[in-house]
């Protein structure tokens, strides 16, 4: 992702169907705004803060990026929201489940991003797009089909100012038939074959632009319900489509390797006591890279207070024929976080430390470290990072669904591996305003506005700051 500050984008208004329907997690869904990338959400309490391993084997909205309603007291999607073709839905109530449970929805999204890059050309674009997603019911409770297509079109895209990830690097459109799969249930397992969305610590949608990351492969998971305390998943993925690309490529190509290699992934998590989740997952790209991730996450409810203690660890090393640039090498990262909340206020403190063997690689989604901010991942070799933050849910005192969050991160001791040459210090300040109403005529809308400032105090004069503003508006139209 980004080691040195990289260009992104600010959003004004466009339209996108925040593609897709699940994978490594099974679910259904209807209406109420919810962004798939939990790391981008403003928490209402410590229990709402995102956990990479916790999200790996939980129910997920079939259409990430857009609204969903949950059954009260669970993370199960409800199916009681109004749809545009309500009469047709009523007529299908007594039809075969294949037709009765059919879902059809359109997402509209607009995203505007403006970043004044330190030491390089400006990055800015305004994109608009839409997506259409379709999912059947199950045939004899064992076979289901899903499909989704999405497009991101340039509304304002100055030549030579790419790098926002809303469009291609050359400011061209991004369009893709991103989801097309079959889901099969058997012997308490679920197997998904084809193009799908996978949600794990290092491979995930990172749905914070116009179109999320999607993958192509085969994923086997345990059929899950709310009472389960143990979950697992296995998969082989051979294709990856990035947010700013229309095409699927082998996973190895995203790491600069010309030989075609997919990724073999396997993981599990256990919940031994209420509030405590422990899990691990391993990703192997043969002859290229092996990444192992483990996390322990503990939520403590002590009304009216909530506390959250989290720690995770990544080991990453080259393997086999060492096809990746800079091989052989081995590196790691440890990250920890403490969060506490009272009423509608939340505070958090996080830190991370990276090994000096190499910068951590993670081009397949958002990084799982607790110190990741809007522009920087703080993944450089040897880098140490501290982040503090505070959030407040303004729903009860200002406007339903309105939340505000601010964070600040300091990073130092980064080096260029393997030479050990010191790199510039990096700091980042973030402010996020989120509007996600829970009811009323705007309940299907999700608005986010971000301001961030990267500080590079050791850079030459005129290259010490990198401000960025971006905004996203997503609207779901459930058709069926």
C-alpha cells in the first residue's frame, strides 16, 4: 500500500454500486447504509471499533458499501426493508425459494478527492458510478448464484493528476463484471466458486474509493450462525482486481512478479469466553511471499463503560524461489490498541513496531495494523508508530446518524531496507465526519467527509506537507 505518502482522492458526488455479495462469510441483506470497510467507520463505542480477525468470519452484507438492516441484537441481516418492486416481491412470497429469496439492488456512489502531493504532481479526480447486484435464492437449500457489475466514470479528471484510485492512473474509467459465483452448501460447509469478495486481514475489499477489491477463486468456510464460537476458512485465489483496475490479474503480479502465482489461504478463530476473540490466518504465494497474521481482541462491558484491548502480529517472509524483488528477506510487525468509551464518547491509543528486514507488503486490501490512517499505512522497515484518537456520536444531541472522529499519528525510525538508510519521519492528522441515519427518508444514504494532513518534517522546504480532502456519498436503491 503506501510507504511514502501516495496520492489518493476527494469525493464530491458520483455514483457507484459498492459491489458485491460476500465470500468467506455468508449472509443476506436488505437496506440501511453500512460501508464494507469497517476500518473507515466512526465508532459509537469501543465495541464498534474494527478488528481484522473478528471481521474475517462474521456475517457480511451481500452488497458491501451500502445499506443493510440487522436483526436486533445480532449481526444477522434482516429481510424486512421496503423495495422498489414491492408488488413483485409480494407475489413471490409463496414461490420456490430460488425466486422468493431473490435480491436485486442498485448502488449509486460519488467520490471526490484532492491531494496536494509532497514533491510530486497533484492528485485529484471526481468520479461517479453505479453498480447492479443480483443474487438468487438457494436451489434445494444447496446452490445459489450471485453476480454484480460496477462502473466508475470520470466527472472531473485533469490529465496528469492521477493516483486517486477512483479511476485508473491515466484518469480513465474503471468498469468490471466484478462478481460472478456459485455458492454451494453441504455437510455444514459452504463453498464459493468464482469472482467474489473476501474479507480477511490482508485480503479484503478496502471499499473506500469507488469500487472495492474483488478476487477470483474457491473459498470453503463453515456454515455459521450467531451461536458459534469456532470458525474457519480455506481458499485458493488465483485472480485479484484492484480498486482502480477493470481487470483481474494473478496475485503475484500485484507484487511485481512476472510469473503467475495465486494465494493459498487458511485461517481460524475461536471465542473461548464472551468478548474474547483469538484467531490466525496464513497466506502463501508460492515462490514469492508467506504472510502469517494472528490477533487477540477482548471487549469488556462494564456499564456504562466499554473497554477494548487488542494485539496483533504479522510475520512476512519470502519463500521458495524468492521471485519478489529484494528477496530473500524476513520482516514482522506487532501492533497493540486500547480503547475506552463512555456514553457516546470513545478514545483510543495504538502503537506498532516493524521489523527492519523489509517494508511490509499488502497490496490486496487495507493493512490490519491499528495505526493505519487515511493516507499512510506506516509499514516501512523499522518504523515505530503511535496513534491517539477520539470519536463522538452526535446522534442524540445534533442529528441522527452524525458522528465525528479525529486521530493523530507519529512515526519515526523508518529505514530503507536492506541498506538501513534512515527515511524521513512521518506524522498524520485525520478528521472524519460521517452521516449514517438509522431511519427516515435518508436511511439508505451514507456520507463521509475526510480531511488529512501528512507531515514530513525532514523533507526539503516546500515538500514537508501533504494535505488531502475527500468525500463519499453512497446511496442504495433496493429493487427486489
